[in-house]
C-alpha cells in the first residue's frame, strides 16, 4: 500500500530514542524516548510551551531534532506517507477557495504521484472517508463555511484518504463546544476500530483521562507516560505545571484541585 518505504511489521509503529531539540539556545524537547504500538491512542498533555506541537512536528518529519532518532515502522519519518499531522485550526487559511471534497482529495496526492489524476477509486475513497466523519452532505461546501468541529473532522477525513496509520492531532478540541468535541471523540473511536494509531495534544486533563489508553505528560522532558491514574499524580502534575494549577498562560487547566478531590474520594470509598 505504501511504496515509499518498506514497513517492518515487527517494529513498533513509532519509536523515539533520546530526542532533543534545541531552539534559540534553549531546549524545546529534552531527551524524549517512547514507543507506540499500532492502534494505540495517546493524549499528550502539558502546559503551553511544553513542546507538544514541536514533538508532533519532529514525529512528522517537519522538524529535525538536534539529536536522537525517530523511527516509524523501523525507518525515518520522511520516507513515509503513513503519517498525518493535523495542525491547530488557527494555522489554516480558511478563506482559501477549496471545497471539503477538494481538501480530502489532497490526502490522495501521495498515492497519485506528481502527475496522477484522481480516478474513480480515489473519489470512492474520498466519499467513504467523508461518510466515516459524517460530512458527506457538506462535500461541496467551501471550507470556511464549516463549524470548527466540522473543519477538524474534514482534516481527519483527509488523513484517512491518505491512508494514514499514524495521526497527530494538535489541539483538535480547542475552541469547540461539547457536542463538537463529542463528534471528534466518536470519530476517534472509529479510527481505533481501523487500528489507526493516534496522538492528540490537549489541554483538558479530565477528557484525556476519560478517553485515552495512555497519557503523556510533557514539559520539555517526559514527566510521565502511562495509564491516566499513574500519570495524573499530584507530584507529577506539579512538576509539569508548577504551582500554577488553576490557570496556565490564560489557558484554564481543568481544575486539578477538583481532580485531586475526586481521587481522594475514590481512595476513601
């Protein structure tokens, strides 16, 4: 399916070994190592400036680390079309005159090659992915007319059309109302069934704890990586967020105090 690089199936889908990235003389990421298996869904949490977007860009091969190695199925990211990086919505020009179907078809470009023209099969793939994210009825809309949640689902459809096996979603819930967030979580459930591996950067610790297998707590360094109850421990959270647990850089970190209350009750019962 992916002619660009031979997958070694015995390898974990993603393997980071001692990744460090220095930027303007300071560490954006320091000594990050972890690996993921196919179909896993991981939430990446940490304060603003913790390096979540940077980590995703390194995994996608957009940024080169200062040192360390990234392996996707045993080889470097640049050789793979199987990674989809979905940036924050604020980084997209929504006035661009393309339709939803056009954007999703862009996901096929790696499959089509430089002069390939979409064939019937490609349009079938696009239609199918729009079905999966429940946007079929909006296929011919200009992308700026969509709601935030629909825009996010359109990008997931593009990643699916690309046949991505690893999806990196940078703050997909940001600025969305609860029904729209629920819509994206529903699509993530769907991806799990298709064994797509997903990393999601999010600010919402409770949402991360409730919806993801594992949580990575990041602040330049890896502070914790594991099941939610192992990672969201008071001492680790204080290490990540400092004493500023209520509001971090204008982003409300979900009231961690409430989180502790719940934990305490859980232990007492």
